[in-house]
């Protein structure tokens, strides 16, 4: 099953990644996001206020550590404190979402993780990413199909997804959503899943 959590992944774009290190800028960006109604409590759809920030880091493809900040909201309706995770981060992982996606893409294209070069992550970590994605990715396809039907009354035939890798199925389904085309597949799928309280990849 997809992991459920009190978090919201939001479309951070490149500017937020550049400002990840600046606590004031992170708070300013997330405040705007909340004020324009783009971030609601994923549990009860209540309006959020900013509770504060906590430190977070990610490792890039070369294993270099980048320290920054993640905002935390507060929902007065259900009294939860969801984290507002920028889409370039992967929830509960130390590596950037695009690094994980790149490894999964290599695997789905027939490359064995034991022989991948250019990644600082060890082989057991990359194997774990692939294994988790196999289960969560298949469920995410089902969730996206369900969300498309409930939000937009739109049906996608499973035949259109036949003979595609999981990443390609997710990419195909993302084309049907009114979402920015920038960013990685995993990050954009997580935006949809967390805002609909369906967990994350």
C-alpha cells in the first residue's frame, strides 16, 4: 500500500530549489502557496497556517549534502501539523527525487543497479528504491486513474498504458492533469497523491 502521511508535496519549481537554504524565503514562498489556496490540509481539506520551519537536507547524485528548510503548516480544523515538502525532495529519503527517479529509469530500461555508475548511493539503497517503486508505482497508477475519474470525470483505458514501464505509465497519466510540466515524474505524482490524501511514492 502507498504510505500515508501528514505531508503535502507542492510544486516548488527551480526558484524554490535555489532558495531552499534561505529560511525566510521558504516561509515566504509557502505563505503565498497557502494564501492562494494551493495547499490545504490533505487530511480534512482545512485551511492551513504556517507553524514554522525545520531543517532538512538532501544528497545530490554525487553524494554532496545540501542543507535547507522545510515549512510546517497547522490545520485548525483537525489540529494536524503537515510538512510542506517541495517537489524536488522525496519524502523520507535523503537523496533528491530526480536521483531516485533516474536510478528507477535506468532499471526500467534494462540496466542492472549493480552496474550503474555515476551515483553516490550504494547498491543496496538503489535496490531498495527500485523495490519500493515497483509496489508503490503500480498503486499510484491506480490512484491517478481514480483521481482523474473523480476530479475530472475522465477515463483512461488501461490499453493505453499497456506495454509501458511504470514510470512511463505515470508520465502518460500526468499529461491529463492540470499541473506544471516542469520537474520530475515522481515529484509531480507526489504533488497529486499528497493533495488527495493518497500517500506518496
